[in-house]
C-alpha cells in the first residue's frame, strides 16, 4: 500500500450485534413477570384477610322451667279445702274449685275495698268516726249471735286506724261493719263496691253479702282466698296490721290479741287472717317469709273448713313447710361453658367460652331463659370479648361475658403467598 493509499472506512457499528425479536420478547416477558411478582407480593402482604368465621354451637335461646306436679301433690294430700302459692307468682295450687264459707277472712276483702275508696297511709290515724246508735245496735246483734264485738258508748270518737286494728287483730265484727258503712254509707252500697272490685281483680268466686263474715253466704274458693292474701300483702297498710301480735286500745278495751296463733309460733310470719263460723269451720290464710338459696320469698297457704283451732294451725304449718322444698336451684351457665367457636381463614378454630357462671332459683311454673349473642372477633390475645350470655330470670336479669379461649393469630406471609384464593376471596 502506497502512502497515498487510505484504508477503507469501517462499516457503521461494526462489532455490535442486533438482538433478535425473540430475545427482545423474552426480556419483555421477564420484566413483566418481575413487575407482576412484585405487585402480587405487595398485594398479598397488605390485603386484609377475611373476617374469622364465628359460629354459635348451642341453642341461641334456651328456656329452663320447673314443673307443677310436685306443688299440686302437696295440696292433693290434704283432705280438706287447701291452697298454696307464693306472693310474687301467678300460680296457685288448690285441691278444690268449690266456693267455701270464708267467715272472717271476709274482713280482708272489706279492708281492701275500703282502702281503695279511702286510702290510709301506714301509721296514720285517718278520719274520725263518731259511734252511732245504729253502730251500738249492730254490736248487740253480733253479741247475740256469738260474734266478736267490743261495745263502746254512743258518741265515742273512733279513728279509722282504731277500727282497722280491732277488725284485723281480734276480728271484731262491730268495728269492721262500722268501718265499711262509715265509708260507703250503707251495706248495699258496700256490697256493690265489692262486686265491682272482685270483677276487676278477676276473683269470680268471691261473694260478700256484708263486711264481717257473719253471713255464711260470704264465700270464695281456696284459690281466690290465696289471691286475696296476695293483694293484702301488696297493701302496706294492711300488711302493717296483719303481722301485729297485740295492740292496746282505749275505752277500757285494753290489750287485744291477734287471732292468728302462728304469729308467735313460726319465724317470719306476716299474718294474714283467721276465720271461724259454724258452717265455715276454722279457716286461715297465712303468709311467711323464707329464703331459698339467697332468693327471698313469701309463702302463702290457705286452709278452710278445719274442725278446730289446732287442726287449722297444724294444717297451715305443714303446708308452709312443704313450700320450702319446692323451689329448685337451676344452673343456667357454667364457668368456661363453650357456646361457639371462631375459625380463621387458615382453618384454626378457637373456642368461645363464658367467663363466669349463673344460676337461679325457680318456683314451680316459673321459667328462666338464656340467650347467646356473639360478635365479630379478629386477631388478638386470649380473652378478647366475643359476645355475651343474657340470663333472664323471674328475680333479675344479668349478663355473662363471652371471650376467646385462646389467642387468634393471623397466618404468616408464607401462607398468604401460597393461598391467594383465600386471601383475595376468589371462588
């Protein structure tokens, strides 16, 4: 090559290879794959997991009750008219539905009707009644018929409280009659008021022809006598008198005794009223407080037609005692009672349990209920709130909390990565 010869210029981009279409496509796909994988990884890591599935495993609402047969058996064992029950219960058990002469138990009805017409606060003396010649004549009639009466002079001022004391403790007929007529004016108006009152209080068997019980036409079934006792207990004025053992009266009367001998024989007696006549025999409606595993109760017993004061006392005492064995302590919730479970998205099941126990005392015929309510739960330590059990009894309503028995742990990233369908909720 001579000096004036020059090398040929190299071809443009000599030494570089062009990538083929296939290679470029591969790179594109790899890039996309990397991007997709990164996006999937990020999504799988941050997507909220489905809420754990909460399942109730018991009856949502369950009822508990005590049967009636045992209570009915108590009165069925009595040969003469009887009834039993409790103050705050709708149930009454009796061995007959035939109306019986009730004698001076009539005075409870008289006082209930009169107090409704003219209320008297406990401890108050109330209006004054001036003893009339008609009152004195009525006294003499009762004495002639061997009825209880306490004669006082015409013109004597007598308060309502004094009339109630004599009517309800020694069962004085004269003061019961004077009390009723001082409020209603005459016996016919009083009887009309009684009829309206018995209809309104759903006491269809109760018939009063006069206020005292001296008329054998004053009748009621044992069941309705017990209901009268309940109404009397609800009235604080009557309840004040029926549990008095004695009282002191003026006009030379002195100390009078309550005719209910159980007041000083049995603890917790609240009265209520005796009755006696030739047709009625010896009657008694009685009430006594009791405790059944912490539940305060008032028992009632009715005995009609007994042949002596002793038989009346013995029958009534026996019936009251029999009521002590009828209430039943009923478990409603046990501690750590499992009511359901919660299952996480990765299939781990955690029990849901009660944090405490609950029970109640049920009388025959009473019902209690237990209602389970569950709430959503998520990841967390053992003992997180998961709902409640509402316990509804005749005495009260309370709640027992439900919690998780174990910790709830969300699955780790590895599980998330390999279970996209569950994470994203596909299918």
